[in-house]
């Protein structure tokens, strides 16, 4: 990812997951709420580390 100064920047995993959850929540709007999507995204990641 390029920051406003044009230099490469590290992105925290949490911020990436939050953005992914936001996109998924938009995609599934009306079926599940944003909090549920975010919980599932983060719980899925935790399961991969067990």
C-alpha cells in the first residue's frame, strides 16, 4: 500500500480485516448486520491460528 507521501507503508492486519468486514457487510446488507460480519471475519482468523 502506498501512503500519501508516496512511500510504502505497512498496514495492520486488524485494519485490513475491518475493511474486508465493511465490504462484506455491504454485500450482505439486509441479511446480516455489520457487527455479525465483523465477528465472523475475526473469529475465522482466530480459528486459522489454532
